[in-house]
């Protein structure tokens, strides 16, 4: 299954990136280290520092965002 919506994230220069309708329970590497990340899906998301979902930072729910949390590089939708 997949979450409905987008993961939006921004680098330190405020360039925007998106992952649309991300799959559940799959580690997704971000294109850049995120300075701000927002869960605009209908499911919860775990944020990780490493590129392969190592070193969990936090978990956020739909409509929540986090900034300045160490430059996370991967996420996983919790389906």
C-alpha cells in the first residue's frame, strides 16, 4: 500500500523536494539532507539521519513538520 499525499522537504537553501504517494514500510532516501521536512500524507512517518534508515530521529504524524534536526537523509512511512 501507499500513503496518500506528499512528503515535502527543503534543503538549507530552501530548495523544495517532494515524494508523492510514498509506499508504506519502505526506506526512502532523500535527494538532499533535509533542513525542514513535512508529512503531508495520511500516515505517520519516521525520520532517520542515515541514508538507509539508520539512526532514528523522530516520528511525526500527518500535517506535522520538523526543522533543524541534524539533516536527515531518509524516511519511512509507517503503514
